[in-house]
C-alpha cells in the first residue's frame, strides 16, 4: 500500500512538472510569436528600421561609396522630376474595398489624351507611394495611365497587418477590377518593388483578367518564410527553428495568413503572364539568389536584368537608362 502511495505521489509530481513545462512553453511561444508579429508585420512595427550591411560587401566599400554617390544623385534628380510630373498630371483619388472589408486607397495619374495602357505600381515593405512615384512618371511618359495604391496597413489605406504580398495579391485584383471597370479595353502592366514585387509575382500564379499583359518585379523575395528567416539571421542572429515557427503560429491567428504558404516561388510556377525579373547584386535585404530562383522557377515568357553594385530596389537609380530601356523593350516584345 505504501509503495502504491509513493508511486501515486511521484506520478502526481510528474504531471505537475509536465503541466508546468507545457504552460511555460505556451507562454513562451505566445510571447515570442507576438513580439515578432508586432515587430515585423504590425502596422506600427519597427521592421522597416533596418541598418544591416552584408559583411561580404564591406571588402568593396570604396567602390560602393562611389556607386552610392551615383545612386543618391540619380535618386534626387528622379524625385525632383517626379514632383514636377505630378503637378502637370491629372490626379484622381480612388479607393476599393478588400476581401476582408478594409478600405484601400490610391491615386490615379491620368493622361490628358485617351489611352488603354495602364500601369499599376506597387511600393515595398514599410514604405509608401512616394517611393515609386518616379516609376509611375516613366510609365506615364510612355503613354500609360498610372495607378499607385497605398498597400494595406500603410499610408492612406486601412489594415492592422502588413500582407507581405500574400494578402496584397488579392488586394491587387481589386485594383485591376477597378481599372477594367473603368476601361474594359485596358491593357495593364503590373510593376512591384520589394514587397510589391512579391505581390505581383504571387498574383501571377492566380487567375488574372486577360487585361493584365505583363509583370515587372524588382527585388522580390521567394517567400515570406524565406525573407523572415534571412532577416532573423541578419538582424538578430537567430535560428529559423523555433523562432519562425512561433511567429508563424501567432501570425496565422492575428494576421490571418500562413507565412509558409505565402510563396512567390510556388506561385510563379503557375504563371502564364510574362515576367521581367530585376535585381541588384549588392542587395543586402533580399539576396540576389532569390531572384535567380524565381527566374528559374518561372515557366512563362520571361527575362532578367541584374544591375551590378545596386542595393535593394536601387537598380532604377544605379543605372536608370538601362533599367527603363529594359522594361520598355520587354513590354514591346510581348
């Protein structure tokens, strides 16, 4: 009897220890998961405050410094030209309702003469439409009406959580439908930078209206999981497991999407829309190898442009003539 009592007490203690470990584990998962959701994809998160340099690139610092001067000078010139373009272009504020009922807002920049050509230009992670205004200007100069939306959870659009391209691909369809509703003969080009690039590539694997003729992706990542795994290492020197698994669990609950499912790489395999892939080989945010993987996976008509010593989304400033010549040459051959 005493032996049974002793065993019973041991079992009870074991149950208490196991239960305590489970509770602590759940608390840790929730705590770490919530931290990274708040940091990385919450509207007010600090994920966009990034100062990370690739150690391998430090060896060519002097070259970079010269390239950075070129990039900054071209950036300044392009932004000044874009400001003048806005002043002399018809601006029209527009909005659509997303699948989850939030209101998304954007601006159309319209030509004075009738044109069926349209470009939807999407900005990047923790960014805003101003960052891609100069791209819209170049499309306008080639006879395109331009729509530049604020991505969900940024600038003028509603939303609590950044979609990282996965939620945004469905938002993009709402913008496409808006244009087609205004002009059933619209011929639409999708241009995305960074997260915007992930958006247009993710959308490419879904059924799109025939009005969408081509996609330009600049500095896009292979998947949400991949880019956060890369950033966990670069920013925090943290392993993928179990950190990203905790993040994935809480993101599913709060933001309503799975960062593993959110794959541009899988989507591009299904694309029937021609895609031009652009990347800078000095990108320390989205590694250039991701561009190579996307390009190789694409079975649609495709082309690729790699700009030497250009950082993240800096190709258009590093070699603007090469950048835009390639885009419009690609579009001209479709």
